[in-house]
């Protein structure tokens, strides 16, 4: 049986770039969408000829992938299925509530998309406006209701925490809306201010401070678990059986192929990526090498993002030995401080530890 990889297709088009966004995106039109689809089809064929890979997840990310429309997405999926199998695959499409209709959703479902990731971000219109989003909370409700009518039974919502002006009270309003929408999965990200974005030039007092962010994160975790969405990763929650199969490939250190400008790949121990250059991708420029991957340190960094953490069983299976004694020694004082759990099964961060995960991981993995 062939090794199953994840397939990621980056769709770098947006109607408007949000002030916080550091993802590679640009404006497009039908002509550019057609050219880009053709370039993706060529890339799919190129890798199909060379690798003999089979994939059991396919993720359309962006940007706003739904701008391509059902026909182009269907063409890409048909080609990906022919090349990579996609047998019983999880096929995810990110959608913006402002850019998708019921007929679009019917078209995506007919094309083979079986999972939607809806960019809700907040259930409070003032917060959405502060983020520069084009949709309202009512648009999110309409999109989810339309998706259900179109036959989608695996829906994920994206939420943002630490939005300008966000409070625990306004978060409660958002969570009330989430409860009513009853998604199978939710991703809740703390807003990170990236250099070079418009948000980086805003005064710090516009944003919740560290203590307020921690309180928002904790309140979100408790609220989501109270509605049956159990945390399985730092920023991700799901009902049983609905964890993101595609994203788990990243966190488990498994292989994936990313196509499109800014897309990254990890295949046969090598990492490579396409530069953030649409014209370069359209002209057929090959990806750039990004060194090797898959060593123990990288595996530990990824696995410790998960609630399950770094397990003795997983490390033994992958590397033929136990979790290094030095990591366990360094974990003990962190466990005593309530930031980790350390036992015979392995190491994992607590919810409090997730809030300072970068510092913990640096300490655990220091030379």
C-alpha cells in the first residue's frame, strides 16, 4: 500500500487584504483565475509523473479559495483524484462568508468537497469591522445554514482571539453564536501582529494585553468544551471523529505536498517551497530547496502542540528509542509549575503551558 501524503493547494486571491493578514495573497479576475488553475493542473501532473504518491487529504487554502468557483475547484479535484487517488479523502475548502452562495456550495459539494472551513473570526459585527472583514455575523449564519442544506456534515469555523476591543463579554456573544451553529470543528487563534502588516503600526493599547489574551483563550477553551468541541491541539477543537485529518499530518510530522506561491512541502525527508511570487509560479518556476526535515527536535516541537503530546510509543516507533532523559529532566520543574505533565506515557503541555509554549519548547529542546 502506498504511503499516503497530504495535498495542499494554495489559492492566493482575495477581494481585499485584511489588516492583520501576512499570508501571501493578491487580487485577481476570471482571466487570472483561469491561468492560475492551469498552472496548478500542470504542477499536479508534474508531481504525479515523478513521485507515485497517493494522498488521502486535500486542502484548498488561501487567500479566499472559494473565489475560484465550483467549476475550477471541480477541475482541480478531478485532476488531483486522477493523479493522487484521493480515495476516501478528507477534502477541505476554505470559504469566506462574504463570497459564497448556496448554489456555489451545492457546486463544491457535487465536485467532491466534503469539509468546509468557514472564516467566521467573530460573532460581533464591530469586531469584524475592526479586522477589516467584508462579512457580518449574519453572513456567517447564512453561510453555515446554506452549507447544511447543500449537504455538508463536516464544518469548521475559524475564530480569532485578541481582536481590538474584544472582551470576555463580547467573546461570550461569539460563543453563543457558535453554539447555535453547532460546527463539528473549530480553530481559535490568538491574533498575532506580524511585521509589515497595517496592524503592526497600530498603538498597542488597541489590543488586549497578555493577561487579557490569556483570559480570552481560557474562556474560549472552556466554552467550546462545554458545547462538545474538545481541544486536541493548541488552537483546535473538534467533536469526536472530526479532528482535521489534513492538519494532523503537519503535527504528526507526516509528508505533504504544497502547490502554489508560498506553499511548503515535506517529502522524503526534504523540505521545499514555492516563493511568494505569483508570476514565478505562473511561469513554471520550480520550488526552492529548504533543507532537510523530520528529525527528533522538529517532531517533538510539532507533537507538543497536541493535547496528546510527545509519547514514548510514538518516539520509539519513529526513532527507535525513548524520549531523551535530558528532556524529562527539564520537564520536571515545568510539571511542578503546572505547565506540563510528565509521566510514563510521555510529555504534554497543560492549557497554562500552551499559553507560553514557545518558551517551554525552547527550554525543553535547548542544546
